[in-house]
């Protein structure tokens, strides 16, 4: 079996080359937000690029601070989402990772993850003078036919919008293939995380976070499924360092992409992150629905940040039990207001279960808001609390 590392390199290469090649060939390119039903667009021969994912790459490449500062040239407040500031600053930075993203022909945004994305894409549409389509997802509730009908009508309008601007029709067979591969990849992604239900953990959380890219840019592809199958095969028989006495942690929220390990370097074989729920936010449920479109509606309307608070609390409780969690670290990510709102009720819920927690303040992509000394002190103090239990 080909190694997961080799497959991941192919996925990266194919993704960035697809944009460059599409621009040369005159094929339509769309910038889309993270939880757009990309399967529909790919089935209409649209090449999709993710500005949020590119912001992650820029942050991991130590370019984010330069790009965020460059956004000042366009008069953007530095208190905005760091992903959006990286995007706005890209035009003012000469050397970019992978040469930057190709110019888009259209934009598609959704509000099932955050409110900033819609405003960000509206500004991009004005700046670039290109068409924008916005999908509005109501708060996710189970088996609500009126919500499904509402989203289905928007998907019909999305198909009409893409056809109008590309003259491309929806290929039903290709859509089915996309949905099948997305469904399979999500199942495999969950199995990757399930490896860490064992004690000690089988796969380091940094390895998991670095394996997220195919769940985004490789969605709907066989290559993404091949990657996760290889990753599972490589790690199912191994154990990371640790023992039955190791303190097992639940990291809630975003990583810090600008750090080499994506998390503060305060962890070791006796103090490990067993689960990071952010990576599971991408584990969409395509199983329900009587059609491919129905499966997409269920999957994309039920993203974590679109759940009700009660559902988030219930899920956090399940994760804490399933991964034998001793303590929780809440990352108060200043760029994501929607995830910040969850921290207090989640912390209260875990406290009622007897699980202690700590809050650390930073940002997902802007190292200017990262204080190593402050975070190290808080986590080390938290470690002492957990040792004394």
C-alpha cells in the first residue's frame, strides 16, 4: 500500500495545480467557504479553491503575520478574523506559498460555520466585481422537513447560478460518485479518531491535525479515501508513548496553525491530547437522505457550528466519555466568535461531570496574539491540578 505521506503530497499537488491549470484552460474557478456543498460544484466541472484553507497554509508557512499587516494597506481593522485578513493582505505581499490562489470567476459562501465568511466574501465580490451566491442554513434541528425543503430550494438556485455563469450542466453520475466518496472519507476520518479511544493513544494529535487537508480540499475524491485508509493501516498497530497513568486531555476548538506542532509544546508522554473536537467538526454525516441532494442537505446543515447549544453540550459529554478524558483545554480563539460563545456553557457542563478545565487565549492563525509564557504557565498550572486529583 502506498504511504499516507505520499498520497497526501499528491492531494496537495493536485489541488494547487488544478487551479493553475484551470486558469490556463479557461475553466471556471470558484472560491468557496469551508462547508459549501462542493460535490455539486465539482459535478458541474467547477474548480473549487478554499481561501480559509489557504490562510491555514500561509500561517503554517510563517507568512500570516506579514499578510495580516499588509491588509492594513486596504484599511482593514486588525480585529477581524485572521483568515480574512490573510486573504485581504495577499494582494500586497509579493511572494506567497504555492504562488497564491488563482483569481476566481465566482464566489460561494455559507453561514453554517460563521457569520464573518459571508461578509468576507461580499467584500471580495465587490473588490473583484464577480458574482456571489450565499447559502443560508437555518440552525440544525433533527428531521425538520421545512428546513430540508428550504435548503433544497437554495441548492436548486445554486445549480441555476453556476449554470448561468459557466454554461455547465449538473452531471448526476458524477454527483453520485462525489457524494459516495465524501461519505466514505467521513467514515474513515472517524475511524482515525477512534484509534485514540485506546489507552495509550495510537496516533499523535499533531498527526491528526496535519491529516485534515484531504477532508477539505480532497472532499469527494478517491484519493482522500486512499489517504485515510493508509493512515489507519499505518497507525492501528502502533502506540504513541504513554501509559495507563497518562493524563488524557480534550482540546476544544481550533489549533494554532503557526506553531510547528499546531499546539503549544507543553505536552509529553504523561500529559497528552487524546482528542481535538475541531478535526471532528469536518466529519459530516452523509448517511441520511433519499437522494444525493438529500444527503448533502443533511450533511451541510448539520455542521458543528450550526448545531443548537444542547446538541453541542451532549456531544462534548460523549467525547469526554469515549476518549476517557481527565481534563479539557478550551482555546479561546479570538478570530471565531461563534466558537467563543460555546466555552462558558461547555465548561459548566464538564464541571458538573467532575472534569476540570482551563481556558487559554490566542488565535488560530495570527501569532501576534500568542503569548508562549502566559499559555505555558496556565497549562502547567492545570497539569498540577490534574496531577493532584
